[in-house]
C-alpha cells in the first residue's frame, strides 16, 4: 500500500507545483494588462497563450462588467480552492494510507 501512497503523494506535490506556477503566470498576465506591452515580445506572447484559453472560458460565463475583467480573479480563486481542497485531501489520503490514521 505504500507504493500507492507514495504515488499519490508525488501526484499531489506535482499538481500543487503546477497550480502555483500557473497562479504566478496569471498574476503576471494581470499586471501586464495594466500597461500596454509589446505583443511581439516572446514573454508577453507566452503569457497570453498560456492564460487566454482559461480566461476566455471564464469570461464567457461572467456577465459584462463594463470593461472590468474579473476573470483572473475568478481563476485565482479556483486555484486557491483546488490547492486547499483537492491537494490537501490528497495529502490526507496519503497519510491515511501510510499510517492508517482515523479510518
């Protein structure tokens, strides 16, 4: 059973890392939206390509706020929820598999 627990532990750590990196990419994209960056800059181009598919889906669901884009905030809240609920639940499951705590 320890192999399954170690696998789930590794998956949880990798997922947490990926969500944290995406959160920073999203924050950088939001900060860049306050200025007028060069769209041909490779970093700006990467930030737009990495975040636009998710932000576009959220924008379709949100009502029009008159030029105020709240989609990065919604995605950040979703990332925080995933980190606090899903990742922590995976770590708790790993602890129960390894140590048999509070079945």
